[in-house]
């Protein structure tokens, strides 16, 4: 079945692969690492509590709920959910502080037809990972309540107490296979595996840490978001989530050249389309002043600031949901839009910090 992909732009093509940033997110063909995460087949701290002074930092984050802001957060209206999340901007307005990206999913939002699936996932993960598991999360369309029966993937992140092992990856693949076979309501399942310390590390604070805190919905165990800061839509967040598009382009070229059938080409178009739209959105995110995981909305936000590329990105957002087996589309991505977007991103936000566990 299909691979799944993240809000930050990662695409996991098998158990433990890292997905794309939703944002999100992408690193197709990337090899595994020794730092507690496993990115095999993916696209796209030790001091987890942050500072204790409560003052705003240069990165625009306030860990004690203060009102400081480094700009660019904007406000498009008051909250329209009981939890204070403003649907029009994706920001949490509770407490009168405003400006923080709110957590987007909830188990309460899971549609009725997907609830037996989520229950089965919970049971399988609890049984198979037992003492190895720190916590489990859903992300993507299922916890957002926007999943389409028979079309959407089940996206899962498992935080393990230590670095994932080959045995852990085998168990994750078994869960993916069994759930996909047992539930027609999904078109594939993908499980990401990470060590707890990596998710809470300083290096991943504005990528995987943000992903857990804002885009993941707790399913089992103690929520790691309690050990992470709140996040604003800053340039630092943009850089660390999607400042690696240039690294993805050579992998996309190789994957396109090696693809042998329509199914592989459609998967490549789907993953690359999502990564491009999400990268285009985070390029403008600080100016937009909010967050959304909806690809159509992301394309429209980008269009405000780059009208000359607007129609092109709208078409790519459509291809993310309805991919085609077309090498010409991939060529346009790798030789036209992709290089332009990667260069513009570096100019505006800079390059993502290198990870020692990524090759």
C-alpha cells in the first residue's frame, strides 16, 4: 500500500523511516542512523525542560506562557474551539497570550469509522513494545478528523525508551502489515520509531520536538510535549523543519531514474508534492503568522507572497492528493521549482542544522 508522510515533510516508506515536514517532513532513500532514530527509506534533550526564567528568547519562544513575541505571529480572529485553538491561524489563543502554534489533533476528532482501527493499534503497540515503549502518538488526517475512508494512511510515531533496534523495526513493520490487511478504511500504515532522548534533544527541538508537541496526538504513555516548549511560527522553526530541500533533490532524481512502474512513480510524485507544498508554506510561515497542515491552505498562504508561482503550487497541492505516474512532473520538481524554492529558502531562512546521524 502507500507510504505515509509527515507534517514536516518526511516520507516514511517503511517502519521507522523519517517522514516529511507537514508540515511535517522527502528524504527518500536516506539511510538509518545511530542517534536513536531510524530513517531508512525516509524522505525528509538531554535538557528537555528548557529555560526557567520565563522570558522570551531570541527564537521567539516563551516557556512559561509569557506574552513576549518576536513578531510575525499575526491574528486572524478569536478561538473557535473549546481548547482555544483558532482554526483560521492554527494558533492557541488561550490565556490571552496568543501567538503559539496549537496542537492540531485530538482523539475526540477521530471519525467513527476509524475508531476500531485506532483501538486495534493501541492494543498491538502496547502488547508488542511493552517495556520498550515510552509513548505513542497519532498524527496526520486521522487525529485531525479529516481522513478519507479507503484513501488515507494511518500515521503513527512511537517514542522508545532507548534507540530503536532491528527487532523494534521488525515489530513495527508487522503492526503496519497487520493493520493494513485488517482494515479497509486505510490505504496503508506507517510507524516512525525514535528514541526518547533524540525527540527531546536540543538539535531536534525545532523539528522533531515541534512535531511531537504540535502535530502529534498522544495515544499511549506520558506525553513528551509536557517536556517541550511552546512554539511560534518563527524563522528558526522554518529553517529547522524544511531547510533541507536542496538535499532532497538529488535523491528525487535518483529515485525517478530507478522507478520501474507506475506505482513507484505515483508514490514519488505524491511524496515530492507534499514536501514542496509544505516547504513553500514554511517559507512564508513567519509572515503568514500561523499554521495549517491543509495542503490547499498552505498553497494559498504561499500565493499571497509569491503570486508568480501561485498557480504552479496550487496544481502541486492537487497532485499531492491525486498523484500521477508522470516523469515529466518529477523533472519539473527537480529542475525548476525545486531548485528555485531551495535557493529562496536558504536566502530567507538559511540551511537546516546538520544531523550527525544523517548521511
